């Protein structure tokens, strides 16, 4: 069986649950390994002191902003690639892949140029105090030079998953994260580069991962061909990438802004508060990345079957995905709440960091059981090309609801207001997701009935003509 037949069977004929697990496991493993890397990276840097951990908290929004462009272009490309393949348009899918890569390389060059001019003000904006700023600048400056590589890896991973090469995507993610964890102590301690060594390790590890991704395409192992000759951007392709990518860049861009506001709101209480909030963000990313990974496996299944007008499989995929992700997030939230103090103690021995971090981890875990439900419907909107509802959810969780909460709650509740801003926004976003989920389910039911009516109208005249013959 060739690669094309296997892919078509997995997405269009294989048992939906087995197909989803097959597609999701590589993404989950890759994303979780990245979550583990975030934690290990923070543990290593934590040995440099509270201010160094604070610098990671400040630089993390900057890294998210860099990643946002790669993810946005990747998600936009992947959505259109999945729908194109579902409709049997392989050449359009290949042109989309090449266009996405070209766009991200151009954006990378622009980001390096602008970043050199505005790096220190950006670090200040993201909450760097006078004691944190030198560490944050050393870390962020190195990441900036590696921005095109980091962004390209994100884009290629999404394209690989869209064409059904989930295992290749997993290998790229795992190799990058594992290499990062190996290189971290070498550059931080052995070569005595401090926090800048952590950034050098990240850029070097991601470069090796990108080399693997490019080799995968050059060697002919991929289903889609990726070459300069396929770079034939059209208005349709660019608009599809931009339209579906905008919600992702809004999500991560607003996430960066929200983290910056959290850092600024925590800064008056001391470096310990900035460090604690940063630690909690990275700990929660372990559970969140697992759900993001599942969502990345769910998206090609949803996009392919929607493009093929197979509404029965699409609905089954939605129901199963909501159930399995909710079970996982409930278990994860329970563990985070029970072992909150133990988890925070992995990163710091500062009593104030331990106390604040444990309280924040418990608070943010309260609405987490329904995080899977949010991500499945967000991924569904992206897979179906529904940019508006996807954008609404993006703006709500990390912007429309979170940013006002960060601004308002600390004024009345002090540091507790900083801690409970994200849980408050998450709870309100769940309500919004329920409303939008009901609307899209009704729309899919209506489209399914219309498609069935169309088929019946085609079949009945055909049978009548056959009987006449």
C-alpha cells in the first residue's frame, strides 16, 4: 500500500477512534516532550537564582510572539492543505505548502530587523525589572537571531501533520526538545554562559530539527513535494493561510500581551512574584501542550472529512475528542491541585516563590478540566475554515476577557487578583465556547441534511433512467 492510499484510509475510512489516536499520539508525544523541555529548562535556569527565573518569565512572551508567526502560517497552511487533499487537489496542497514556507522566511527576516531596534523596550514592556533586565536581554537577543529557524520549524510541523506524516512531525519535535535538554547544562554551566547558554541551546537544537524536516522532504519520503518550483502563491492560497492563521496569531499574540501584563502586575510585589507566575505558566504548559497535540491530530481528520462531505465521521470525531480530552484535563487538574507545593519546589527553594506559585497553580487548575473542550472546538473552527468563531475564541481567552481581568482584579485584590485573572478568563471562555459550539453543531447538521438531499436528488433520476433503458 502506498503512502497516499494509507493516508486516505486513515483519514477517510479507518475507524475514527483508531485514526484519531494514530494521528494524535505523535503530536501529543512531540508537544509533551516540548512541555517537559520547558520545565527542565526552567529547573536548570532556576539554579542561577530568582532573577534568572524571572528573566525566563519575561522572555517567554517574546518566544511566544516569535512562535506565533510560525504557528499561524503553519496552521493556516495545514487547514487549506487538509481540505485540498480531501477534495482531491494535491497540486493545490503542494503550492500551499511552498507558499507557507516562503511567507515564514520573509517574516523571519523582518522580525530580526525590527527586533534589533526594539528589543530593550520590548523586554521592559514584558515586565522586566532593573534586576531582571540584563538576564532577559541576554536570553532574548540570542532567540531573536534564531527566530527564522524557530518559526520555520513550527510551520513545517503543521504541514507535515496536514499531509498525514504525523510521525515525522513527532520526530522533529522530540529531537529538538531532547537535544535542547542535553545542550542546556553544557552551555549554561560547562561553558559558563549562564542564561544566554539556554537560548543558544534552544536555537541550535531547533536548527537540527529543521534540518531533519527539510531532509524528510528532500529525500522524497513525504507525500507532498516541497520545492521552490511549487512556490506559486495565488490570492486564494495567501488569503486562506492568512484567514485561518489570524486566529492563531491572535491567540499567541494576545497570550504574549497577557503574560506581559501579568509580569507587570506581579513586578511591584518583587522578583519572586514574577518568577512564581512564570513557573506556573510553564508547568501548566505540560498539560496544555498535550491537548494542543491532540488538537493537531484532530484537525486533519476534521478538515479532510469536512472537505469530503463525510459528516458522520466528522461528528464522531468531535464527540470522541471532547470525551477523551476532558478525561485527561480532569486528571491533570486534580494532580496539579494535590501536588502543587511539591511541583513548585522543583524550580525554587525561595519560600515566597513556593507559596505564591503553589497558590497560583491551584487557582489556574480549577477551570482546566474543560480546557480540552475549548481546544477541540477551536481546532474544529480552524479545520473547517471558520475564521470568525476561531478568532472570537482566540480574542476572548487571552485578550477580551483576560486582559481586563489582569488590569481590574489586582486593583481590588492585590497579588491574589494577579493569580486569579487567568482562571476567571478561562471560566468565561468556557461559556463562550459552549455557545459557539452549539451554533457550529447546528450548522453541520444542516449541511449534512442538505448534502443528503443533494445525493438523493442525484440518485433517484439515475435509477429512473436506468430502468427506462
